[in-house]
C-alpha cells in the first residue's frame, strides 16, 4: 500500500507519463523530469538498457507486454522482468498477464480501448475480474465525455492515453478524474499541475 500511495503522490505532482517509442527518447523524458515511463517499443535488450539508463533517477519503469519483443507472455516472462530487469510495472490488454504480474507485486495497468458503449461495458467487466492497480483508457481524450459513467463504477485509478495533444486537453482530462495521462508527445512531458 505504501508503494501505491507513493506512486499516486508522484503522479499527482507530475501527471504526464512519457510513452517511449524510441530508445533515445529516454534522455528527453529524464530531462523533463517525468515520474513514470511506459516503454512501448523494442525488445527485452532495449528494456535492460533503459533500466540501466534510469537506474538512479527515481523514475518508475513500466513495460507494455503486448508490444515488447522477446518476453514470454507467461508467468516466467513476468518473473524475469521483475527479478532480472527490475521493472516496476506492466501494462497490457491481457487480463491473465495482470494476474501473473500481481503475484510478482508489480504495478498493473489494464489497457482498455473504448470504441463504443459496449466496449466500455466489456472493459469494466474485465477490470472487475482482474483488479489491476490502474486502468488506461484509450483514447484518453474521451474521458471528459465518460466522466459521469465512470464515476458510478468505483474503478481503480484512471490513466488517459492517446490523442491528448494540447495542455488545454490535458487539463480537461485531469479535471474529469484521470490520475495521469500517458503520451508520446515529448512537448507535453514537462507539464506540471
């Protein structure tokens, strides 16, 4: 519980999560003083290099298991990520991977693509089944429109990902209940509340 409180506190001050699509973006993310990095590209060796690069920064590292090559999508793969690489958390669309990662005491983020009201209902059911630490809603820009629907659901913290392009949009999404926003737009990484 202490780690969860610490992460929420970090994100309340620095609510932009750097979604890394290129290895060299790590230096920019560190320069902008982000609290959390989502790695959305590369392979297991890139992940090891990134972890070495951020080692003394205090930045938390999350691996998107669906997009990184060389990781077994199973218990052993997740155990390797935790014990050998030292990641802090995972994000995935696969609820069974959330369950494995929770057993390794990793932060878990269930990614949900909300395309319509049926997708929203299905996503909420998945979240209830696997109980991730947080959910990432994509596209995040729709969060203000879903604010009332989501408020009634007693969901874990929400991260908004995708299609947030301006500081004005970021402010609107944060006001609608998001804990944080993940983005690959480097110009937004330094945003502070």
